[in-house]
C-alpha cells in the first residue's frame, strides 16, 4: 500500500503548473524579443538612405518596412506513465513418516511478497510563429509621409 501512496504523491506533486507557467513566460519573452527586433529594423530602415540622382532617400520612404512576427500557438504535452504490481505467494510442504511408535512430520512454509513499480515521463513543446503585416498606424504614417519628407540633399 505504501507504493501506491508514493505514486499518488508523485502525481499530485508534479510541477505541471510550473511547467505551463514557464512556457507562457518564455513565449512572452520571445514575443517581446521579436517586437524589439522589428522596432530596431524600423529604425535601421529610417536611418539607411540610398542615393537616387542628387537625393538621398530613406528606405522607409521607398516603401521598405520591417517584418513583424507573432506566436499564434504554443502547445505543451506532458505524458506520465506509472505502474504498480504487487504479488503475494504462500507455499507449504509437509512430509510425514511413520515408524514403529515414532511419528515425525516436517513442515516448511514459505511466504514471499514482491513489489514492482516503474515510472516514465516524456514531454514536448511546440510553437507556431507567423509573419504579420506591419501595424496599421505605421502603414498610415508611411502613406502620409511626404515623398521628400525624409530626403536630404547633398
């Protein structure tokens, strides 16, 4: 019975909630890193210019925009298998011999109890990321820019 309690305690004390929480925090941190990367790319495109004729025009004015990505799905699978086997065996052997006025008997008894338990676990984490269009406010701002607004002449 103690083995069953051990397995039950293992199941109820498993850190499943912590694993799910850590996955959520990891996805949030990864999303923040993706957003920061897109913002840095936006700054780089704004400060990078190309020369067209006598004018230097920013890549943003030419219509280049950074890529934006988002996690659309995160899956966490955890599988645990536990098994318990208990067996009890009892055997008795007896030998009786009779001689003149002497009776003897030998009895041997055996008792065995065996426990067998096993445990296994596996887990997998999968995330799906897709490319998104640039934020609508950024697109509107870029459309409203004067084509020469970010242009400098040398």
